[in-house]
């Protein structure tokens, strides 16, 4: 469960960070 939650958090964080960066560029 912990590993899955951590993986989800990483994926969500990457997506959230990736979107603004892509729009900024």
C-alpha cells in the first residue's frame, strides 16, 4: 500500500509540475 501511494504521489506530482512548466514554455 505504501509503495503504491508513494508511486501515485510521484506520478501526480510529476503531472502537476509538468503541466505548468509546459504552459510556461
